[in-house]
């Protein structure tokens, strides 16, 4: 891994954000390169332009101001009631908070949506046709959302161990369906990038606030 080849202790002694910045920059660049090459080999539209701006803007605003606010509130209540809340895992100092929120705002949406929406839905759409979920979502979108959810499962091999939060996985799948729907309706990955980054910043901000209150 390229991200493992650097020493971040001078700027990020707690390991809160610097490795993540490099990792997401690299993975985003790799998938962007794959998509650009693929477009030269076959007529594929990965939605890298602005698409339908009116649809995209409307989706981002509606998602942020209405649904996501309620969804986040419900999600946080559930994880607190089920005692599955995961506190902010780093010391609550300004460097870690600003760095981690900066990573969520600037890197998570662009990097991960290139992979799980622009690339995954486009490629899955070549073999998965039709709709599921009572005709409300394409099979490609559903499959990409499930893969996105499973990407939140952590694996270690020495010793072999699988760890995950069921609520986090289900939450990611649910959000993935909305990101994918926006991607397909707007014809652009830019708006899901915005939604993804905004949602992560809100979730992390709430997590930090609750962690502070619990101390």
C-alpha cells in the first residue's frame, strides 16, 4: 500500500487522518485512471461531468435538509438504545477533529463515489439489467449499495478476524441506495460525492459531540 510508505507522526501523531488522506487520494486516482482508460476502449459514461444540474442540486438540497437530518437522528437514537455507539476513536484535540473532519469533507465523497457509484454501477449495469425493490431501484444500484455496505466490514489476517457494526453496515447500504439513485437520475457522480461528504461530516460531528458529552 502506498499510504503505508510514509511516516505521518510529525503531522498526525495520533494516526487520525493523514494515512486516510493518502489512501483515499491514491484509490480515487487509480479508479479514475481505470475509468478514463475504459472510456477509450468502449462507449461507457461514468457520469464524470455535471449531468442534469437541476436534478442534482435538488437531490442534494432535499437529501441534506430533510431526509438525512431525520435519518441521522433516528440512526443515532437506535445505536444509543442498542448500546452499539462507537465513540470517536482518537484523542479529542483540535488537530484530530479538524483533520478527521477535513478528510471526511474533501476525500470520502470524491474517492468512494468514484468507486461505488461511477465505476461500480456503470460496470454492473452491463450485466445486471432491470429493477428490484418493487421497481424503485436498479439492480446495479442495489448491488453496488450492498458492496458499499460490506466495504465497512473490517478484516485482519494475523490472526484472522472479522469485525463490523451491523447498524453501520445497514446504514451504509441505505445511504448507498440514495447516492446511487441520485447518480442515475442526475447522470453525474458529482452530486453523490457532495451527499456522501455532507452525510459523513454530519455523522462524525454528531459522534464527536456525543463522545464529548459522555466523557
